[in-house]
C-alpha cells in the first residue's frame, strides 16, 4: 500500500468488500502504539429514535438544546 502526497491510502477491494465499506462512508482510525499498527474500522452512526407522542416545534428544540448546554456546563 502506498501513501500519496496528501497522506491518503487506498484500501484494497478485497478488504472493502469484506467489511462492506462504501464510497463516502467514514472510518474510525486509531493507533495501537504497543503493536505499532494502525487500526481502521467502519464507523456507522447508530441513530436513536424517541417517540414523543406529540409534534415538536423549533421552540421545543431550542429549549431542549439550552437545557442540555446548561446541564453540561454544570458538569465542567
């Protein structure tokens, strides 16, 4: 595998196919310093759905966002 001028690499098709990696998807890349290897794993966001049994509007979203920011600032 060759590293390009922009520090890009091409994942061989055999590995892409095995891991079902598609164009445009993200990889989680980490370093195992002990073994001196780079670890790349497909990063697939898991969406969480919450049923509210009511419609929400922008005010609801703004209020929830402010509450979350206030809560996090208390933790810091």
